C-alpha cells in the first residue's frame, strides 16, 4: 500500500485554510463585541448626592 502524498498535502492545506479563516472571523467578532461593550452603556444616575460634587455646580 502506497501513501498518497498529494491527497495528504491537499487535506493539510484545506485544514490550514479553515483554521486561518476561523481565527480571522473570531478576531473580527471579538473586536465588534469589545467595541459594543465599551460603548454601549448608560450612565448610572446617582441616588446619593455628594457634597463635593454638588458644591461646584451652580
């Protein structure tokens, strides 16, 4: 039985392409999620009034 190196090479190349594609897609999704989490928040309203904060407001 002879080893078919051409088929093994093609399969290895396809596996490498799939891994690279998955890593790139994951990095894009990670960047989108990071931007969303960093920019999508509402400022919490203060329930307690600090004397230092309100002293300078007029």
